[in-house]
C-alpha cells in the first residue's frame, strides 16, 4: 500500500517545535531544514516533508536549531 506523504507549513512546524516561525525560515535558508517552495514570488510558501522533520529531530540538527534561537 502506498504511504501518504505529509507536509508541514513553516507555521505548523514552528508550532510543533515550539520556536518562532522566523527560526524555521532561517533554518530553511541555511539548509538545515529541507523544504519545497510552493507558489510563485513572494506569495509562495514552503512545505516541509514530515519524514525530513523526523530525521532532523533524531539527528544533531535539532541541537543546531537550538543554537540559532
């Protein structure tokens, strides 16, 4: 059976990780969080795979995000 892909928006992920949304955007810009850009121009938004978030939490990247805050 195919597994459904789940995505987070930057706002949803910030809420889950209990950080400010700008922390998520900064982490995306510096490559610590992999995200896909959806939409065009400034009105576009990011989508983050749930599997990438799980991997990030399990790895040392979570500790790196703590340093960004």
